[in-house]
């Protein structure tokens, strides 16, 4: 997958799961403040991203640093790249 | 002790959303039962009929509230909203600590439980589990979701006694207000349809299946051709309030709860016993301070099972003789289970207001074993001031409420 395809799939997956408007899926959007997600949603976000990308991320330390949608894009792209290398 | 009155009602039923369509359909003699072909997917399940709620769009509830709701909670919050609107109560009263909740269901969501175990058994673990599944499965799901959606901060109770659930909820709410512990109580119940619900009755040979090709002819309470329960879904909610509060607010008073009883029938886990049904009704009358001859109408539980209808009619005859009109709304609605007590009480309140008797639908030929009481078989007018409402549950949980028209005395 290209980075662009990864970003599109993340945006589509999260907008469907959390009923978000695709127009709001901007990299700078803050997950809690702008997208109005909360701690329960984060649990579900991990599940839907794991299903969409066929990886395990629940125990990843770096996931705790995510603040914005752009952070999610970066996190998933890095994870996919690591998988491709290994 | 404070007097307790009804100032709001809400319904989601096989007739759709609202108390008005519920009462209108009952008066018109419309059946809420339809063919449910999807039941054929369950091996060994014989019924193909159900009373399902039409026309609800869950998306009117914001996602953050809806994510922890199964259908039963969605039905319940919609019915609660209707009751609060009628009672002219809003966010301020909900949040003030003087409003409580007594709302239950037979179980948590069976659909959510099924999805949990499908996932758990197929993956062998919990990694795919969504965060909100448990909140749909827990038995107090309706009460908890209502509390969050409406911002209610008073007492919260979730009785669970199958078909007696909402009758008990109303009774406990009535007692809380009578004791002065709460000013308002949202009371009632909700259940959502799942194939395993008629399945539970079918295993006991207590589910109707002989009218699968004529859904509107079943169930048939007290009728000689009755062959069991038809399972339905919905929510019935009644807003109880202290009389002092209702008078002070100047809102219309729809009726007054004057008696309640709930008793355990220790004889059988499955078969109702006439003596304990009679005991329950007698104690409710005692609580109301009324003699049997002072009751103008009996709203029977009468689900259309051979044994249940027989026991209830015998108990009614023993206490009331054949002088008091009796009908059941299960012939119209089917059995809405945990919702049935409150949904049916909404209609009884409507009967008191309109001064009419709604007959038992599908009661074409009264069974000889049930014919010693005064069945209502035609819609007619009658001077009505007092009524008793029965509900009896598998497990031996009996409950009765006594209600009367509000008298400014």
C-alpha cells in the first residue's frame, strides 16, 4: 500500500466507525478536541485499525503519544513499513 | 405517606412510537402481530410470528449515547423522552437528584451476547472486543443508558423479573415516592426481540405456532383455541410523581397509583398457581384499602397459555366472582415481556380517561375452563374509576398494581 492509500483507508475506517464527516478528517484534527472521541472510542479505534491493517498495535508504547489524526497516519505508516521490512 | 400520581407516559410498541397509536390501535382492535419468517433459521423453533417495533431510526440518538445501547435501550430512552415531555419535565428536574429510575428488562441484550460469543469463540480471545459490548449485555443496561441520555441523578434501580419486570418497577417507584425518597420516578421496562425469546417459551411448549399462517389470530388469551405466547418487543414508561409536586407544578394528572403487591410463588418455577395469584391481587387491594367489589376493571396478565390463563381466571373468580369485567391486551400486542406491565398500564390509563372497556382480541370462544369470569369481548363504554393490573412471571414472580382516576380529594 502507498502512504496515500494507507491514509485514505484510515480516514474511511475511522469515519465509518465513529460516524465522522470525511471533510473533518484532516491531519491536524485533534482526536479528543476536534473529532470528539473519548477513551472508549480509543479502545475501539485500536480494534478497527488492527482489523483494517491486519496488525497488532494494542501494546505499542508509541500509541500513547498520539494526539492528532496526522499522528495516527504517521503511526500506521511506520508500523506498515516496519512490517514490510521484517 | 405521600400520594403518587401519573403525570407522563411513553410507549414504543408493535404499533410504533407513542402512547396515542398504542391506545388507538387497541381501541380499533388492530393486531400488532406479523409473520416473522426469519425464525425459520433456528432449528427446532416452531413459532413464525412476532410483534416487532416498526419505524424507529436509532440515529436520532447521538452516537456517544447510542454506542452503549442495544434496541431495548433505544426503545426505552424514546419512551422516557415522551413521558418527560408529557409531564413537562426537562433537564433541570432530571439533574436535580429528585428524579429516579426504576426500569428493567428480562435480560441484557441477547443479540449483543450472541455477537460477543460468536467473536470470542471464533477468535479464542478478547482482542476484537469493542469497548461498549458489555454495556449492552449487562442486565441494567436500559436504566444505565437512560441515566446518561437524560442526565438523571437520583436513585437507579433495574428490577429483572421477566414478565413482572415493569409492574414491579412501577410498584417500587410508587413506594419510593410514597416514602418521600424521590419526587419523580421514571418507571417501566423494555425488551428487544430475539429468536431465543420465543425459543425459551417453545422449549416449555408455551409458544404459539398453530397460527403461523394467520399471525393476527394469535395469541388468544382465554380462548379455547389458545396455544401459547407470542413474543413482542417495545418499551412502556410511566412517570410517577408525588401528588404534592404535581399540584404545585399545575400539570395534568392522568391517574393515581393506590396499591401495589408483589409476591413469590414458591410452588413451581414454571407453572403459575391460582392461590398465589389471588394472594397477590388481595394484597394489592389491601394496600389500596379497597374491597374487591370496589374494582371496576381487571387488566389480566393472560398471555394465551393454557395453564396461565386458567390459573389467573380461577384466582380472579375466587376474589372478584363474575361481577368485574376482565380483559387482556396480549391478544393485540403479544407479550412485550419486561415492557408489558407499563405498556398495558398506559392503555388502562387511557381507558380510565375515555371511560371505555377494551376487549380481549382473539377471544372468540371462551374456554370452558376460563368462562366463570366476566370477559370483555366487545368495545363498550363503562363508568370506570378503579382498575387492577396483573403481571406474572416465569420463576413465580407475581405482581399487581391498583390504579384509579385522579380525584381531587
